[in-house]
């Protein structure tokens, strides 16, 4: 979900498209520093949003994956990083709905 929302944000964000066009114009026409400052501030906002999204959604899933799968922490951690919502969903179903015994004592 993180990858999907990040890609949608980047594809639909007009500021990113305008920034790319402005960078091309800047390289060709050597525009003033105000334009460069605007480009940098827009991109910093986008990177901040993506980082916040990753921390809020993926970090808890990775922590659960690493703690619940001591035999193969790396593989489950990578899976949880890319598919955090699916991992947390299957964890919640196994833990709280199916109530498997000795499953992931946190």
C-alpha cells in the first residue's frame, strides 16, 4: 500500500511534473534562484510526505514481522515493508480471529 500510494502521489502531483519541466527550462535558460528555491521546497515536501507515510504504515508491520518470525526475519521484514497492510491483516486474523496458540507473543 505504501508503494501504491507513493506512486500515485508522484504521478498525480502537478508540482512534480512542473518541477521537471522547470528543471529542463533552468538548464536551458538558466532561470533565477527563486525558481530553484521553489523547486527544492516542493520536492522536500513530497519527500517528507513519503517518509512520514513509510514510517506510519510500514514501520509497525516490519517490527511485527521481525518479532513474529525469528527463523527468517529478513524475508518477512522485506515482505512487511512492501506489503505492510497485507502483512498486518494476516497477522491480525491469525492472532485475534483464529486465535492460534503460541502465535507471535508480543
